[in-house]
């Protein structure tokens, strides 16, 4: 059966060139059973949440590795972070062409990162069950900025400062001076210990991760205690929030007058629209947790450190209007 034979569900569209089913809206529910469409060019089944909330710089795809199967090995300049939705398997990674591959095993609930332009390949570890991978990428921004597919997919430059076949790539964990943890694999992200973050809201704990040496994709795990909430905030970043434990009530509002109350929970993925105000509240009696992946390229370009609660724009108005030099200027014509 080809994609052309399958009716496209309401509220979605199918892009024939990209071979992607593209849901629209703010939230996609229950990823483990979400509809997928055939993607012959990758011998896969997939759905892309690229157009959710009108996003243009954060790509989010979910694709299947067939039982007993594998994805083609390849390199791409885009930064990638994966969350394993279901199944188990392994990935192989190397930087230099003649290096031995470094294998990492993964299972549902794990996160891992592929360094930009490193060679990698994914394998399903089960002969019977498909594995579902949710990939977060900055591909769409790179394609837009450089206008060249080959620049992203056939680039000979190697970002060796991010990954140079280090033996401990999959196991290292380093606390960075800015409070981030440099870590390339997070096993069972729903249950890893987090640190109290009272500045972020009531009963909030979190950990911020720099994965794969990425400069644009920013990963934060956030937990809310019973009746906890994140402070209302907005930011000039596109973000995807994946609920990994419990249920949430999220308020989203905008200066244009739109206001939405979204109930969402484990297995759902939420996309607050760019620069909308939003606030997340815990529901139920147990702690709840989500993982946010954001493309923070604007913050980085403007030199802003506060990726979390989202400085909107820097104050660039200078105290000094011009240098005061004791010299005679030539008369103006
Ligand atoms: Fe946010």
C-alpha cells in the first residue's frame, strides 16, 4: 500500500515530496499509537510534527525502525536528539571514516544525541516489534539559512570539537560552569534525578542538558511536584514539550486575544506557539514530568544565556552614545 491509498486524517496533511504525514495544531496525542504513513525513501513509516504551531526552525519526526531492521547509515550537519517512544535497539556512531563504530543500546524512555555530521546508523533490536524513535532536529533552519540540501547532507567538514571518536562519548557526564550537564545519553529520562529550581516556579525541579555538543538544540527535563507549576513565561524559541510522566494542564495565551487551556499527559507532545505566554500546571497526586527540546539559536546569536524562562530581546540601548575624543573634526561640506 502506498501513501496515496491512505486517507489523510482530518487536521493533517501529506507532503508527497518529503513523504511526510504532517499533523497541524498545538498538541499531538499518544505518540505510541499515533498514525504513521509509509516513507519509501527511508524504507520507514513516519509522521513529522514540523508544522505544529506553525514552527519553522524545530523539526520533530517520529519514525519506525522495522522489526529486525535498520535505518540507512548517514551523516547530516543538523543537530539531532532522539527520544525512544517504544521498542529497543542500538545505534552505531563514528566520526572519522576509518574509526571503529561506537555502539549504544537504547530502549523506550531513553534519550540520546547524534553529534552534528557524525556518521550513525540505527538498528532495531527486536525481530518482532517495531521501534519508534522521536527525533528533534534543527534541519529546517539550516536548510532555510543555507538554501542547500547538500550543505546539510553531503558536507565534508567534520566538527571534531564536538565529537572526535572519544571512547566515553555515550557514558560521559560533565557539569558545566553555566549549570548545564553535558551528557549524550540519558537513560530513562522520566526517572533521572533533577535539581530543585525554585526560580522556575512552585515545586519545580529540573536539569538542563547540552547533548551532542549541540549549540542550537537545548534539552531540559522538568518535574512538577503535586500542585506545582512553572511560572508563566514566553520566549523567542520554538519548543516541543514531551510529557514523560503524569498529566498537565497548560494555559497558553497571546496578545492577539487567543487563549487555550490544554489538558495533556504522558505520551503527548505540546508545541506552545512562538512567543505566546504559557504556564504548565501539575495534575493528579504524583509528581509529573516533561522534557522540552528547543531551538535556541536566537538566544545564542544575541548572546543571551537565559534560555529557560526566556528573555525576549536584549536591551542594546548603549549608555555611551559615542566616544569622547579630544580632537578637531574636519568641517562638514
Ligand atoms: Fe516554555
